[in-house]
C-alpha cells in the first residue's frame, strides 16, 4: 500500500528551510541558513526532482558541519518522496536526533518508522509512532498516525489499526481519505464475521467504530440490523442566537443537474427535473441565495453519463446532481478522484463498496422500503412473518431486504410466496393463519396495486386474518375508494409528500391541478426531484452532524458517515378505500423561511 500522499509534507520541508513556525503548530523546525545552495536544493525538491534534491542536500551536509544532521534529514526525505526510502537508510543511520529541533525530530522518527516497516520490524515502528507529547502540524500528525496504523496491522492487531485509521479519517481529504477508508474496511473484513460480530456486541450504540463494523459485515455477506436513524434536529430550523439563523445552509456557486432527457428514461428524467425546479423556485421565496443550475442530458447509458459529468465540470459546476441510471453512477465512481463533488440519484451496480471521496448517494431504493417494513413490524413486537411478493424486480429486491433486516432483528420467516403473474387465482399458494397471534405475526407484501387488490381478499378467504404490511408499490398515488376498498387495513410506507404531510414544501394538492407529473405513481419521482434540490445546501452539514435530518418530500433524510442518504418514510393505512397517514409516523418540522446563509464556493 502506498503511503498517504499528504502533499503538504513538501511544504513542511520548505518551511523548515527558513526556520519558521509550522502553520497550526507550536514547535519550530531546525534553524538553517538560506543561502543560494540551500534555495537551489529546495527548488529541485519543489519541482519534484527528488533524486537531484537529495544529492544537493548531501553536498550541503558535507559542507556545513553545524547543520549536517538537518541536511541529511532533508536528503532522506527527498529519497522517500521519490519512493526509494531505502536509499536514505545510510543517511538516517548517521543522523543524531539530539541535533534536530521540534518537528524535525519527529519527522526523523517518522522516517525511521517507515524504514522499520519496510524491513518488517513492526515493533520498532510502533515504538517510534506514539502520540507526540507536544503539538505538531496536522500534516505531520497524520503521517505519524498512518505509520502507527501500518505498524499495528503488521504486528497482528487489525482492530487497533482500524481504530487508529478511523481516528484520522476526518483529517484527510480526496484520494487520501478514500484510501484510508478502504483500508479500514479491509482490516475489519480480514478479521472475519465471527470476530466482528463479537466486537459489535461489545460496542456502545454511539461508538464511532460501529458503522465501520457494520459496513465490513455487510461486505462479508452478513445480515446486519440497521441502527435506527437519529432524527434529533431538522436542518434549517431556528435554534436560537441571531434572528433568523439557519444552520448548515451552504450553496455552491454553480450546480449541474444530470438527467436522461431523451431515450427510454426521458419520462422519469423530465419528472425529476420538474420536481427539482419546483422546489428550487419555491426556495426563491425566502432570502436564501440559490446557485445557477444547468441541466445536462446524461442519456441512458454509462458513456453518456460520464460525458455529461465531465462536460459539467469543465463548464464550472461546483456540485453535480445525478445521474439517474446505475450504470452511469458506477462509471463515474470508477474514474477515481472526482474533480467536483456529486449527489447521485441512484446507487452503483455494486452497492457494497464505499462511495468515493466527494460522493453522496441518494435513491428511491426498494431495499429501503423492505427493510423499513421489517423494522416497523419488529418494533410492534412481531416475531414471525409470511413474505408474499410479485415477480417484479422491485418486489424481489424489497423482499430480500425485508428478510435480511427481519432476521437480523430476530424474526423468522415461516413461508415465502412468489405470486404467479400468469393467473388471478392465488388460492392454491395461500395458507390460513390458523392460531397465529396477530400481535406476534404478520404478512409482508410487495407488488403493484392491481395484484394487491386481488391478493388481499383471497388471503381473507383463505382465513388468513393477520395484519398486512406493504411497500409503497401497493398504492397507486391517487384516491380510488372503489378499487382500493379491497386493501382495507393494509399499512404501507411511502413518501410524505403524497399526502401533503410534510409542511414547508409546495403542496401536491395545489400542483396537481396544473401538473400531470404530480398525479399517480409519478408523484414519487417528482418528490424525489424536490429532495434532490432540497439536499444541495445541506449535504455537508448532514454528514458532519449525526442526528440532523432534512424534512423531505420522500421522507426524513439523514446522511451517514459514508455519504449515503437514508430515507425514513411515513406510514399510511387504507381506510374505507382511502390511504391516510398513520398518526405519529412523521416528525413534522420544517426549515425556517428567513435564514442567514453561507455562500461558500463549495
């Protein structure tokens, strides 16, 4: 594994040459003359000519006995930057630590530790990379900490190594942070599922290692129960202090919206675009500044999505929203370092890996709904479930997510049924509930309204009287009392905006008179577009403040440490053929209307 780049280390050396105080630190580096030869060596280093710089520093060491150790340190650092620290080994062995001052002595320890690791001497590396007793620059502290993590891993303690890396995570950016995060997950997955499960059981709920352990377990194929989303404080609410202060509102100067505006996904793309701008225009009624937004057609495949992203960045986008197709998200993520941060509107095909640095993921996943139904039933005290799904892809995915979360919560699946799409008679596949207690057992379903309207009456005819819980797909998005009377009593999770249950947003009932896109099932995509804009000013705040959430059209939105936006949906129930929100299933808080804001370039 390559060392973290920490490009600022090169600046530290040039600062040291002048004998100045390192920014953010209280220690001085060794005083040294700044003559022409020294400046020439520094210039070689700055240009990346590390071998030539090393030779120049060696010559200076031979000519200046008073600063011999300091110049040899710089020569060894130059060899390290070139990727050949072993060439600096004789120099390191000849340096007298007592002749170095402040950070130079610690930098010397770092070189010795790195050389020890190269020679497979983890114990020596550990002894050289303890917590410094005095304040040093953040860059050098990260370098020492990363070496300690390597030494801990090399000495056979992956857990300690992962903890050390977790502690430095927030100090890193870009590729360095991405690499560090991958190392954490690699260390943890290498421990094995059994060891991780034991560690997780011993960790308190707020331990910073718990999300990483859960992530590693998922990558090992283990079903892990999701910790409940923290909904402590809605963003944008007035929390005191100056009048009208809105915490966390920060807008980039220019946003690119990548959506499919042609081809088979054009209808979905246009609906999301309309929702985005409906919310964007509504935000103009406040005093909050808004960025310029440019829409790009990202097409229906990976190549068009990548081209749209690159064009948006080249034209000055400071944040990219989109694309919509999974292949496009995967292709953009595969590029590595992202020149502009991104809020994707889907997840990559392989959703097990961590998002790259600068990426945030947001989508209407059926897996989210399946898992939330499982949590809802478990929270009611239920222990057993019957799973009934259609053959649709969304239903299969929701069903798998339900089972994983249900079993992780300690529930059991007593039977699983896939409805035959070629028949309307489901009776041969159904079973009566017998003596099952409806307080302890329930039925999970995921299918379209037409199939649900056929299934539920046949379940009752089969003497299955257990309560039924469903994903949003059973609701067509419009009131149809005659057709939905057959769904009486069915509870399902859905986007609160479909019921105008989230204050602070443009009302669906008002828009429905003039916009076809907000009627029926397409209303969920419209709401998705609304939230795509709503998240833009708050992405950084949500990631940095656990417990904060955005009261969105598709649900209460929280972001985890990895940039994944999670939806907490509302619950609704069919009563007399009409779907009504269940009381108490939504935190009703809306952003303040007159905020003060941060108009940073980010």
